[in-house]
C-alpha cells in the first residue's frame, strides 16, 4: 500500500493506494486526525508533497507509518518539466499535471486547479509540462476585498448566486468575485483552445464543481487528481 499526503495551505489531504487503485481518501486540518483515518492500513511507501513547512513532530508521526519520499519540482516524473524556473514551481502544480497525464497521455491537456489559488497547468501532446498561470482563488478574492479596504464586508461564497447585477454591496461583491472568476476561467479556456485546438480540459480542487456547474460544461472533474498524480510518481520510482 502507498500513502500519499498533500499538505496544502489550509488542509492536509491523504490517499491510500493499492498499486494504482485509490482505496480511500480523507482530508483534515490536522495531521493526527488525518492519519487516524488510515489506522487499519500498513504502508510500504509514503509520498509527501507540501507547500508549507512540516513541523518535526508531524514528520515523526509520518515516519512511523513507513519510508517517506518528498516530492518536489525537481523529482523525476513521467513528464518532461520544461518550466524555466523549476525551483519556484509549486509541487502541487506538477503533481496535478502528472495526474492528468494518466487520463490524457499522448494528448495535450490543461489542468485548472481551483483551490486557494486558481492554477492553470498546460502539458503538450509530447508530455512536456510547459507551465501556465496563477491567479487568486475564490475565497482569496472575497477576503482580499474585505482586508484591503476600510468598508467592504467579508461575504461568504454562495453557490446559488447568479445575478449579473448586484443590487447591494454584498451581492455586488459576490458578483465580482464569483461571476468574475467564472468569466476568467471561461476566457482562459478559450485562449488555450485558440493556442491548441486539441487541448483537453480537466478541473480539480475544492471549487472545481462550482466552476463546472457555472460554466455549464461537461469538462472532466477529478477531485483527487493531485493524489493520483503523486501516486503515479511514487510508482514511477519503485
């Protein structure tokens, strides 16, 4: 069994794999709670990807479960990493691309990871990871308008909001953040299709279902794309 741990900016996500088969997933704000959900498994290998520093105490908890490998942007993967500044590439971006490679090997694809940040990751049909873009995610947009102004309130995401014309401050903020993000993603997809008409699109991340619904699209969504990508990289090194 493989254990995959993905330390994000807000939560820790984990997945248990038997070979390439995903057996169980979990997510938590604390490592102890997450690992408790995997108590019944014995692990041969553990892959860790993180965008935050992991405390020594947490590392000790993980190492008790099995041999650990850290994934970084310099780790060998099935993709050729063509990013110009490899040392600054977030491991989650490359891992998501490796997950999509399992689905679209031999074809070009764009992964749109809708998490804390909105990340675009393009890989061509030859398996070259080229890069993409990063912009604020949905909660970051809403929070930034509150924190960087004196009077705008902090509003919560409303999955049912759809009015083009916000008739009060709260609805205006929702319109700008939510419909604005939908418009951004739609426009970026159109630009990529102009660049490469054959490109496949896949969504992942916590806000992916909202994007799919809002764009009224049959674009593929895989909430576990990063975990699957990390597991494929771990298997690639076994």
